[in-house]
C-alpha cells in the first residue's frame, strides 16, 4: 500500500460555510495560495451551485493555483455536477466531489427514499460526473452512522461507476475511534473492488474525536484525510490539518508520510484566523498561543535543562521561533535567570537571590512579569549597596483625612524614623525623608508613568532634584506608586551623598 497520506483541505468549503467565516474571492485566493505553499494535495474550493460567489471563487482559485487538485462539491444531482464541471474549467487538475446520505436516518427522513434507490442515485451521479472529469470522489454522507453492510454495497457500486476516491464521513462526529477504524477496515476487507479507489476520512469534531478518528482511519487503510486549518468547519469543526500533519510527522511508527511543509503551519493558521475573524483558542494543539508556553516552575526548569523534557514538537518545525517561558509567581530561579541572561544580565548567586525575592513580591501582584519589569528589577541590583535605603513606609490618606507618612530610612546602614504630614501621601513622605537628611533640596521634576495597562501594573517614577546648583536624577518602579515615588526621591538623594 502507498504510504503517502493525501492531504485534502476543506477550509474553503466545509470551513468557510461556518457563520461569520465567509471570505470574498480575493481572500479565498490568498488562502488557496497559502495552502498550495503548505503542500496540500487537494483544495476543496467550494460548492459552486450554492451561489454565484462560490462558483466564481472556484473559477478564480482554479486559475490562481497550479499544483493541488482543485475540487468542487456537489449533491448527487445532475445540475450540481454540470455547474461544478463549469466552475473547474480552468483547473489544471480537477475533481468533482459528489455524494448522498447513506444512514438509515438520512435515507428515511432526509431523502425519504429506499436503500436501493440510494445506491442507484449514488452510482448515477458518479457516472455522470465521470463524463466531465477523470477524478471523481464520492461521499457517503453520515457514513459514521450507516450500517457497514449497506455502506459496503454503496461503495462497491460507486467504484464500479468510476469513483477514484471514496469518502467515509463521520458527518455528525459520533463515532468512537475504534468504531471508525473498524468501519474503514470493514470496507477494505468487504468491498471487492476497493483496491481501485482511495479511501478518505472526513471526521467532524462534535465529541472532540475528529483527529483520533482520522488517525484510526489512516491506521486501518485510509490514504486521504479531509482536514481544515485550525479545525474549522460545521458546528464543532473538522479534523484540524495541523494536528494530523504533526501526528504523521511525529509518529514514525504509523509508517506514513505527508507532503506538508510543516514550517508553514503557524503562518497559515494565523492567516486563516485573521481573514476569517475566527480566533484560535489559546490551548489549541500546535497553533494555540499556549501550545509552546511553559508556566509552572517545574516545567520551566525541565525545558531549560532539555527542551524535550516537556515538548514533543520543536516549535521551529511548525514555524514558531521558540518556546516561551511565561514568568509568573510559579516560576523558579532557573526561569528568571534564563530571562535575565537573554536580556544581557549575568548575575552571581546573591544578586539573583535578591532579584528573585523582589520578583516574587511583584509576581504576586501582577499576573505576568514582562521584560520591562525584569529590566527594572535587575537595574536595581546594579546600584550596589546604597548609602540611603528606604526600609519601611507607612502612609495614611484619604478623603477628609490629613495625609501622614512615617518613613524608616537606613542611612549608612543605620535605621532612622520620621513622621510628617503633607498635602498628599507623597508630599508627607518626602517631608519625612527631608527631616532625616540634613540637606535642603528642591524638587525640580516629578514624573509618574504606568508601564503597561492594567491597575495591577508597575508605575515608574522619575525625579529630578536640585542641590547646591547641581541636578540629581532618581528613578524607581513599584506596583505601589507612593513607594515608587519615595524610592525615586531617595535614589536621587543617595547620588548627592
Ligand atoms: O460532513 C460531511 O458529510 C460533508 C460531506 C459533504 C463531505 O461535509
Ligand atoms: Zn463535513
């Protein structure tokens, strides 16, 4: 058996029919060209009879793309097939995908006919499509809930009628992986002419089993998989292309390969998500924001020692530059030190201990510590042992209260306290500090700035003081803006000393 798995992408058909995901023809061409670069073998470009827009998109995609087979969907209806054939006139390689429901439910309640009539209509549709193209795929809609024996009769009839590919959709995403796998095996073993056609999977994700079912299909003899970028598609979606491609690449034990250039997976995923206005969930396998992000200390330490400890895929293989270590209150020294090194800081153990201590305090107040925060934390270390250091600060302020501040200041290693009032908490604290340092300084500039957005963010304070005709600058950052202000003031005073 050929070990190549044909990748049939239905992002532009099953995916595009999702409410809100509609694309115009130009956007569809952009996606089709990205799919061609990605290495998909078949692009299902649309359902031409459904609208003039869909018809036109199939025409234009056929002109814009050369390597993949361009496929157009139809019902088992003559007019659908004629329209599909016309839409494919410019395609270098073309396929008509026709089919009909085969489950008891579809036969009785949707099509309202008999099983024998289904077999006849299926075979007639394939025969008719073969008048226009050499490559005809037949889908047995709701094959997942169809009886295997009847399904085998339908498949045998359509292959006799000229089908080159037989698609076994789990239209409602109901099958268990073992059940879907044995359905494919049953067809392999019980359809006498099955060797004349390729078996295709088309699994929906209603119970979250689309990828598992697709792989079980491949393990039991299917050699085409119908997939969509980011797993988009009707209801809970289709099997996602990126998951199947990476399973095939990672599991050599499956003994199959695909033509996907996996390094283009991430960019294609972003393109589809952006154009279709369909965000990718953060924890989506392969392409989600967190797919290569490590946040617990134990995992971060393990990944830094050897990436493979917690990653089975090299992010570079899917077009992501590198894994990310998210610095939070759960991060350890190893992760912090790694980030410091990336930012150009090489610290000794004591300096690292000092930063780590302050990092944890900050991380308890902020969800995530960013590079800006780290630079500020690291910057503090390099001031060395200060002649002036704020040890404690207590302020009382509020509406109809007189602001009072008590500062504990270490001057050359010795702790001193002072209390003062002021016109606000910062003024009260500055006045208390001034009481402890016998110098007359003038505040020239006082600038407060939030580093990022939220109320839990760090505030930066820049201060400029004048003393004896000299200008001295002070800086600090803290989630508590009063503390940041007093520290910045003391930073400037320390430079005078
Ligand atoms: O889910 C399905 O059965 C389909 C067919 C039209 C192939 O999308
Ligand atoms: Zn479908």
